């Protein structure tokens, strides 16, 4: 009887051990089933990874394309040409105006005159176009004496031997004056009420092309202080260039 009693608990223990082992095995299978992805899930993960790998180099290639679109080389070249041409025109024009003290001399067929009076300030700006004020600078192109037309603003000497110059508008063009044949002009300042003395074609110097407003005092200073002005203009040119490159490359 004692032996039988001792055998029974052993059998119970074996049953318990079997149950525990079965429970552990089932749990391990569940964990394994959870941890091991299915074939479909593995395929989805591999496809998503491949798509990410394919998309990364495309985005890297697109970024520089967008960057290059912002900087168009054609526009930069045009801007450089206009910018440097304007600066050089200002420097060279100032130097030429300062060095050409003799008004009889022209530079490449052009002359620079400082305006001293307000005789060409227009009374009627809608009809009288192209006028200017004292303190302005006008650029005059050399023309033949008989090439001016009505409405042009011409620069002429009041007399053939005069060293002074006037710049007024042509009101009338004549092919003779009295019994004298030739080309004559009747001129008048836009601000004046009376006409000028008739002008012979030999007195004509040129035709007004461009008006540069309010730089007469500056150019007179350049004429009196040429070396200092050249150094100043070159310094300004360098400063503007540095600021420009800083703004564009920022």
C-alpha cells in the first residue's frame, strides 16, 4: 500500500510535467509564429525597401536640377554686361568731360556741354519734349550743318567766330535768307518768348542726343580734381562689385 501511494504522486508529477512542456511548446510556437514574418509580409517589406532605394537617387538628381533653374546663365550674362557697361560709361564719360576743356574737340563724334541757363526749360512739356535745366549735362552728336530738321535741338555758335555755344530748338528751316542762298535755321529756347537771330549752317555744331540731369556740379568737381575723382570712382566701382557678388552668392 505504501508503494502504491508513492507511485501515484509520481504519475501526477509526470502529468504536470507533460502539461507544462506542452504549454511551453505551444507558447514557443506562438512566439515563433509571431516573430517569423509570413511570406507575404516579407515580400511587402522587400518591395518597400526596393522602392525607397529607387526613390532616393531620383530625389538627389532632382535637387541640382531645381538649383540650376534658379540661376539662368543667360540672365546673369546680360546683367553683367549692362552693369559693367553702365559703370564704365560713367567713369569714361566723366574722364572725357573733365579732360576736354576745349569745346571744339569731340570724342568719337560726340561733345559734352554743361547747361548754364534755363532757356530750354519747356513751357509746355507735352509739346516741347527733350528740354533740360541748368546744371544738366547734354551729349551732342556732330552733324552736318544742313542735316538738322524742324523740332531738333541743335547746338550752335551765335556767330562764326564765337567761342560760346547755344542749344535751342529749330522752329523753321530755310533754304535762303533774303537774297542769300543756303541753309538757315530759325531757333528759339523753349522758355524764351522771342526767336533767336537766324543761324547759318556753318554755325551749327551738332544735335542734342542725351540729357544727363543734375550732374553738372559733379562733373565740374571732377574737372577741378581729376586724380582724386578717378581714385574715388574706381573705389566706388570696386565696392559695388563686391556688394553685388555678396548678394548674388548669399
